[in-house]
């Protein structure tokens, strides 16, 4: 139901605030690096993986069975312009506790890639950045990482491969129905051209270039993800090919990913 016509008929709905910058994607995709780069800017607040969008979705979804006719996202069609404005304001009010006064702030909850449509409707001026990593490297990194909680899809080769493919499929949908709404940033491109990638990120967010964003590893802010130590180091290529040391045992992962290993960079 989240079609191009659906969104076109709701142009301009939602809160007019430009404050949020959403960094979405899969875990272990380089999203913490992008967050650290942006949070090094004088105008941007680095927060954490905020639960607020998920909380709004849970309320919209309700508590009924979703096996046949899920309430969300169908319920979006019943909401008015004022409803979406109020949801946007609710999100801004709920996230204010994580902010200290900078004009812009980052919400780095990766699973928000499922809810780009809702984010667009309630916060049409928010920026959305898709952090993407080569599938073998991303899936291997997820599989070997023991998360403190959640991310249940990372506990088997089959599940992580299916989840990655589903993520690609959904992001292609958002690109079709909301062209240009999401900036895609490939982790490998950031490693290969840090300053160029930083300038591209800041330009998308409407921010002036500041050199400390390139020196992101000098930022002493608190980081609470599995990549907390990595973003304390200057950019390096170590993580790009780590999976190749285990390649003889990763045939099932490569097979399960199918054409995702080549199509993940498709426009």
C-alpha cells in the first residue's frame, strides 16, 4: 500500500522540523562510523540507537494477530495530515531527553529501514541515510557478533542471508516510491575516499564541511555499539576482507545470498 501515489497524495504532511538524521541499514554495516562522522560536526548531536520510532510503530500495530491482515502499515491510510504532524511532534518530544542543544541529532536505530514510509510521512524534512556494506562482509560480521539482546536473525547463516536479501528488496521499494529520499552510503566507498564521502554526507544533510568530521576518531563522545572501539581508530581496510580468512567455510552463506553478492550496489 506504500505506493508512489500514496506518498504523492500526502506531500507536505507531518512535522516541519528538519532536526533528525536517521542512519538506517543492517547492524555491522558501517552505521556507527557514519554516526561518528556526523556527530563530529558542531551542529549535530550524536545520541544512540533510539527506540522512539519502534514505539510509535508498536502502538500503530496494536496487539491483534498479524498473520493475515496486519494492522500496520494499513493503518497509515486512515491517518490525517494532523495525525502525522502529531506523530512527528511526539517523536521530537520523546527524543529531546537525548539532546543537549545542538540543532540536529542522529537516530541510529538500524532496524528503522523497515519504517522509511512512516518516517517520511511524519518527518518529511528529516534526512535518511542507508549505511550499506558488502553482503559477505556484513553477514559474516553479524554472524560472529554476539549481540547483548535482539537481532535474532544473526544466529544462523540462513537467517542472516535471508534478512540481508529482504533488506535489499525493501530498500529498492523505498527507492522506487520515494526516489531520492534516502542517501545510500557504501562502507567500502567511505574507506576508499573518506573526505569525499564526508562531504557527500554533509551536503545531503545541508551542513557545511568541517574538518573534524574527517578526524572522527578523535571524537571522545560515548559510543554504545559493537563498533565502539573501531570508531576510535583512523579509517582502515581491516574489516573489508576479514571474512576471506574463513571463506572455505562460508560457501553456504554465499549460496544463500544468491545474486545479492553482485546486486547490492545496484542503483
